[in-house]
C-alpha cells in the first residue's frame, strides 16, 4: 500500500492527529471529546486545532471519567461514532463500571443487534517524575474482558492505520498510546488506509528464537536485535500490535520454526499479558519447544518516581540481549549494546524529551 500512495515521515503525534482529522472529515457521525482536546496543547498535540475545523464535533469536557464514558457509550448505541480521550489510563479506573459492565457487554446482551462503535484512547507511559499514579500500564485489565478490542500501535504508520480501523469497527476499541513513542517517526501515507486489528506484524524473520513484543518495549527489542545480529543470532521479531483479538496463529507458526519464545512486556509480571501468550503456546500440542519459554516484564512493584529507581525497573535493550544470550546458551559479545546504553537517561527516552505535558 505504501508504494501506491503519497508518503512522508511524520511523528506518532502527527499520525494520530491526521487520522482523527480524516475520520472526522469522512464520517459525519463521528465526534471527539475529552479533557484537553481543545486546549492549546491539544492532548500532547494529537488534537490541536481540531475544534476549529470541526466546531461542535470536537469539544472539551469536565473531569468526570465515568460520566464521559457513559455519554460516549450512549452515543455509540444510538448510531454515532465517538472518540473519547483519557489523558491517563490510571484515571480510567473511575470509568470501569461503564467500560466493563456496559461498554463491553452491550452488544452481547442484545444478541449482536446493537453495535457499540466507540474508540477510547488511553495514554500510558513512564518516567520523567510521573510517579506511581501516572505511569502504569493497565493493559491486562482490559484485555481480560471479552467484548473489548485492545490495540497497542508502536509506530506512526500503525497508529494511523489502526486508529482508522478502530473508528470503522462496530465494537468498542481501546487504543493504548505510550508517551515515549510520541516523537518517534515513520513513513506514513497521506491518504486514509487501514491496518487490520487482530493481526500481528513479523518485523524480522529468523530461525534461532521468536521474540514477541509490542508498544514501547518493541523499540528496545529492535535495538537489542541489532547487536544480536552482529553476534550471528537470527531472531524473529513479532510486533503483536493487538492484544485482543490475539493473533495466535502467527505466533504459533514462528515458534514452531524457532522452538524458542521470549515475550517482552511493558507491564507487571504477575497476571500479565506475557503470561497469557506463554500459556497458550505451552498448551498447544503442536508446538515443540527446545527450551523453556521466558518473559521479561516489570517487577511486581509500584512504578518508580525517581531516575535512581528507574534503573532497576524498566526494560532496556541490554536486558533483552542478556535474556536471549541465556536462552541460546551462548556467550555473546555485549560490548556494543553496553556502549549504546552508556550515559543513557534512565527516566526519559532521550535528551530531547521535555516532559509529558
């Protein structure tokens, strides 16, 4: 598709804004609401000036997560197609009744006769003094509930295409957006296009080990893979992109080929989604493993507030490199990956990061 359209390199933020603009322009039943959408900073820049282009369809709201989610749910079941922005996933806990008991179940309760075409954007992330209550990734809460689709785009290209797909879906879709990805760039077509929900993306083919990851830690996985390749390791990297629906057939094909599986997940270990993937692989009688499956997750401890603690909490490319080395039972040269990490900020993605607001 990229070869047949006009493309250029844009940021993750710009991809969200462009997708939203194009959806609002093409679908008169769509609208956007949430705290900060018409603010000058426009939800980290993703909604800037959209209220001027679409007056009455892009509007600011009070701080009342449960009420806002209920308004969007009511709009969706009556035929509109809302996009709701929650600036922090942490505070969607106030809206769990609407999302878990209503949004997820409405279609089922009415035998599939009532659609719930709504998109809920949730910002996740870490570091830069955000603290325990602003840095969590609660993905497994929502992936656990049937009736909700949960997607985690890691690139600007996927972000635009999956947001457009989500807006065309007749089911509720939650999009998790990691703030460390906001200024990353990729080649993105100017035209509208769709990236399918429920299909993972094999980024690199390999024969030694399968590494499944998604979101921000996928970037760390790709960094580690550069140095794995220098050591002659052939890793198959899978960008999951969609937690629910989960593309197990693609994961199965890869693990059947490599015989080894590492899952890298930017959330807690206990009850986490990495464990779900591993369980399904281990339950499949057709998959023969050469070694025990492994996972890299955050420790079961509240998200740290300081750079000093961050050094012992977040997953880095060195951790992934070491884990692969151990799984392959090989002594790999890690001087390159260590040099890359030297002097790196522990609480921000790079030196240019100026904070979450």
